């Protein structure tokens, strides 16, 4: 068995309110609590990651922004 443990950076953790953690439902894998089923960040992550695409005749282009300036 191989276990992989991943931790968020300090900047990534600042996108989530610590007091919200008890409200989250955590997934369970092999009898071990792993990650939350969903997250609720304090800002829309699409503004951090950006996005572009075309669908049904409409196009979108959302640039990425520095989360510290948002």
C-alpha cells in the first residue's frame, strides 16, 4: 500500500475560513478521513485561476488575478 499525503500552501489555506471546517462533510477512504466533499472559498476561485472557452455560440475570457489583490 502506498499513501500519498498532500498539504495546502499557506496562501491556499487563506482562501478558506477556519471556522467553517466543522460545517464541512469529509470524505472517507480506507477508513481514513481525507478531504472535504466540497470547499467554500472566500473569493470565487475562477478569478484566481482564470478561464476561457466557447460554448453555444458565446465565448468567455476571464483573466487570472493575484489573490492578494482581490
